[in-house]
C-alpha cells in the first residue's frame, strides 16, 4: 500500500512539472518579439543616353545660304549647339562653307528653285552628286520660295518637289531623317524681290499657303509609303515683321529659324 501511494505521489509530481514546463514555454513564446523583415527601397538611376553622331545637310535656297547676313540662321544654330554641348555630335556637311559657326558646311543656293525654270537653276539637278558625296544622316530641305517668286507653274509645283524629295530619300539611311520644310510667309508690301504686277499681299499669302498645303500632303504621302520623312513647319515660326526685305528673314528671324532647327536636330540625335 505504501508502494502504491508512493507511485501515485510520483506520478502527480511529474504531471505538475510537465504542466509548469509547458506553461513556461508558452509564456516565453508570447513575450518573444516576432522577427521583422526590413525592406530597403531602392531607386534605379535613370539611364543616361549618349546622343548619337549625325551628319546633317542643310539644303535649300538663299535662306539656307544666309542671304544678306553671312551664315544666316546656320551661324546662330552652330552657336546654340556649341553652347549646349551638342556640337561634338553634329557634323554639318556640304561643299559650300560660310558663316562664323564651328561648322559652316552647307548646301544653300541663292536664287535657286526646285527644278530649273526660266531664269533660274534648280537644286534637283545637284541632288544626286551632293548627297552621294556627303552621305548625310539628316537632310533639312527648304525650297520653293523662288518657284513662287517666278510664279512658275504653281499648280504642279508639288510634282517637281516630289522628284527632289525622292532623290533625297534614296540617300537617307534607314535610321536617318529627311525634314521637309514649309515656306515662311512673304510680304508683297515690300517689292524689293516681289513683282507688284503679279502679287498683291493677299495673293502672295494665298500662294504661300497653297504651296505649304502641298508640302504637308507630300509628307503624309511619303510617310504612308514608309519613308523616313517628317514635316518641318517653318511657316509657323516667322511672321511678316521677322522679314528683312519681304522674302528673307531679318536677324531676329534668322535666330528664330536657328531655334527651330536646333529643336529638330537635337531631338533626332537624342531620340
């Protein structure tokens, strides 16, 4: 009987010890702080894209040449590219050179029209040899002012322009661009170069507007064919008060053209 009593006491003591042990473990677990995971937010550095190098041909008539102001808009364009660190990427190409910018190469021809017409030479005849030699990545083409001044077959001027555009596109690489410009306004109140017997101010406005609509339609047509071409709407840049002689920009006008082409060229090399 004593042995039985002793066994009962021992069993009771063991159960009590186990219960106390379990309670202690539960209390310890309840007071232990849960582990925490700290997430460190990281901000990825934006990728800095190096501008691409581009050979740029400025191709056109006296406004490209820089009539009355040597270098015209090209000098201001060079200065702005240089000031903003882009001159090392832009190589102007052409067999002519003028202006005081870092690179005066160009293909601007005073008094030239799109194609040869009575009393004028045309730049279309020059296009193949010039483009083949220069191998430009970008062509900035502004032409047609003298076709209007000569009042020469303006109903079909877009057909002549398309021939020239197609020649340019033959030489524009797959990753290049032809920028085809509209024409700035002209002011027939100034008869220095505008024939008053043909043009009233209203009729001159109509001729310029009609020409520019043809330019816009031609750009859309060529884009639809998959060509590397974009509209350069110069007409929206200059007003009549920006003209020197009714046709060519004054100094402020040339500066506005420089800003316009700066935006086009830098957007291309940084795209």
